[in-house]
């Protein structure tokens, strides 16, 4: 309810100030959300338990790189099938 409540004499709230929500209006804010601004070395993911954040980020980076690489390969194959660039294919259709 931060967007209704507003903080700092009813002038702002965290999302409006371009910062992440830290859950300050939650009932157990300090007990369950601490430490907020310290580096986290592991995180609990649903269905997997606690995992190291470095492994999670490496996996995300790997999947992203694989997706970008796959997209590039698919685009190259499409270009070769069209006899050049996609612009040539578009001009043939019109």
C-alpha cells in the first residue's frame, strides 16, 4: 500500500523514486527481509531450495547467450533461403 500511504511527508514511495520495493509495509519486514542492502550469496527458489546466487546468474547468462545464438543462426538460415537479406525477400513479396 506504499503508493497510497506515501512516505517522506506523503511525497514519494520507493518504486516512484526508481528503487526496488523492499517490502517495508509487510508485517514481518525486518525479521524476514533482512539484510536488504548486503550482498546475498544464496537464494531460495521455489521447488529447488537454497542455491548459490552465482550459479543462478551463470545459468541465466548461459540460457540468454544460447537464446541469442539460436536466434542469430535461425536468421542466417532464413537469409540464405531468401537469397540474401530479409529486405530482398520483402521486396520480392511486394
